[in-house]
């Protein structure tokens, strides 16, 4: 079995974080579309069928359940990645062995999927330098190994 390179691993997490955020936005649009409807007290002339509004609610609830599972899975991945960046106890990992700037750049760029312009502003560096920090951090992770970083 081939070992996954750090950059590929973190890019996969970033992709999932971005997809999950888009799904959350779609869920909010679904909720807004349901809106508050005027209540009618007139008989509907039969039962046992879904109106367009109730079908939309059922679909939204189903989507919401699937999204919750995706979010839980993404959280597990993020927690594992944080162990590599900051160690199991939060005081180790890449941050301890290489430096916090490397771990923080990877965390913001890949685990939080922040725009590079925001990361650069927070870190008071150029976007190019922030990306370079990530690349150097990934190379270090690959060289040292995942287990050593988690337990550092």
C-alpha cells in the first residue's frame, strides 16, 4: 500500500470542507424557500398525499440528515489532521517540531479552507509565502512521518 503524501491528504480534507460549506448554504436556501406560509383551515379534499410544500420539507430533512453525517465524518478527519499539526495533546506535532507558522498556515488553508488573502492578512505575510509555508510543512510531514508528529 502506498503512503498518502501530506499535501494530497490535506487537499482532500480542504475539498470536503468546501463541499460541506456549500451544502450548508444550500440547506439554508432550502429552509428559506420553505418560509412561513399562511395557514389555511379549509379542508383539502382528501388525505394521504404530499403537497409541494410538505414534499420540500421532507426532502430538506432528508438532505439535512445526510449533511449531518458528512459533517461528522469531516470532523473526524479534521481532528486526525490536527493531531499531526499540533500533536495529540495540542502541544506537539508539526507546530512543536517545525514551528507554529507552518501548522497554522496548513490549518487555516486546508482544515478551515480560508481564502489565501485572509490567511496572508492574519499571518502578516504574502499569499505566496503562506503557500510556501504549507509546502515546506507538507515536505516535513512526509520526511518525519505521521506517527512521529502525532506523538511529538
